[in-house]
C-alpha cells in the first residue's frame, strides 16, 4: 500500500488517517500535526524521508504562484531542506487545478443536491453553475485559482488579504486590483519570517473582525481556519467554499446558519483534507517520484473523478 503523509504545523487535534481507493489502488492518507513546533516538523520530514511515497506540507506554503511565476517562501522551505528522496508538495498544484475548476466539478452535485426552489434561491442556472452578488475572500494570495473561479460567478469580489494577513484595514476590490497588489507584495512576502507565514496551530480563537464584508457578501470563500477566526456569528443563507473541515467545523457553520457548504476536496470519513494532503495522495498514486504538473493533476482529477463535496446545511 502506498503512503502519503502531510506533516502540518497545525494542531494535532485535527489529525486524521484514512485509506482512500483510487481505481483499485489503496493509498494510506495521514495528517500529522505538530502544534506549531517547527523543529518537530523538520524531524518528521527527515525521519520519514524515503519511508513514504509523498509528503504534503501543511500549515504553510512553500511557494506562492501568480500568473505563471512562483515566489519561494524561504522560511518555509527550510522545513523540508532535509528531504532528499520523497517528493514534497504543498497543495499549490491542486489550488490551480481542482480549486480553479470548483464550479465546473461541483455542478452535477449542485444540480442534484438542491431542490428546484433552492436552485432558484442560490441563483443556479440549469447547468448547475451558481451566480452571486458579492463574494468575500479573506486571504487569496495562496488561492489564486479559487479566486479566479469565484470572480467568474460573482458580480463583485472583495479581497481581504491586506486586512486579515497584514492588519492594514483596506479591502481590495476586484481580481485585477488584487493581482496588482500581489505583484508588488510577493517579492517582499518571499522573505517573511515563519512568524508571519504561519498563523496559529488550531484556528480556534474567535475574533470577529471586518464584519461589514462578511455580512454584505452572499459567498464566502477561502481557508477554513481564517474564516473560523474572523467570521461573525450569523451567516444565515450564505454559501461557503472552503477546505480542511472536520465534522465539528461543519457543525460550526451549520449553527451559524450557512445554507450551502462546498469543500473543494472530497470528504473521507467526515473529513475534507487540505489540498497539500490530497496532492500528496495523487503524487503517491502516480508513482513518478516527483511533484505532478498541472496538466498531470487535471488528468488525474478527471481519471479518478475527484469532485468537490456539496452539502446543504440549512434549508430555512
């Protein structure tokens, strides 16, 4: 059996191990959290090198990609400098393939899951593609693919990177303006210390902020831990596109009135894993001993029929 392991800087309380079946090939998929302990993460990467078929890097990105260019996050790369044999992925491949195609891939489930009335409420056309008035993406710099997908189905998109990531109370409106800001910032972000790249081990702290943007948007998209920390208590009627959710996280959104939740990766035993974990699983399955290209990932997404999970959390 092939083995894919995500070593995460995140909380060990979110650890999970499952066996997934890709066309008859069983893959052991395991997340190991280190509670923010950088040295422990480095040690695990070194100890498991050559013992597993693929590594995922959780809790931090190794590179950020914008319009074909990749910007290395030098502090994060030190985590895996001891890995010599096992291929290492951080999920950015799936962020530019699976997440970029989220509405295309989720369309059948959206059409089949929602009743006719619900499809009307959600603004779905016959093909299952939704339409939203306004979307809010708290942090988009590492999810450009998802941001582009959201832009295509929304009248207006507000990006919260300056507010959420840097504490600068300025929203960025529209993906064109966001890319302009990102082009200026990414060369500097490349040199950020780990303390600025990693935002906490659990995301359990709840500090509602920037309420105006959450409340005025009908679509919320992005990493769950950023959402968990800042979102308001009342999310009635909203659609959330996110990832890395446990059953507890789903209940958290249900209690706040979220109408529809889409996780960009499939759910296994009640859990949607991060893109780094799923990309590691695909890398292990492919068996090439290296990270996969976007074309190879897209081909596997189609071959294995990997699709987002769609759940109606509230109908009232």
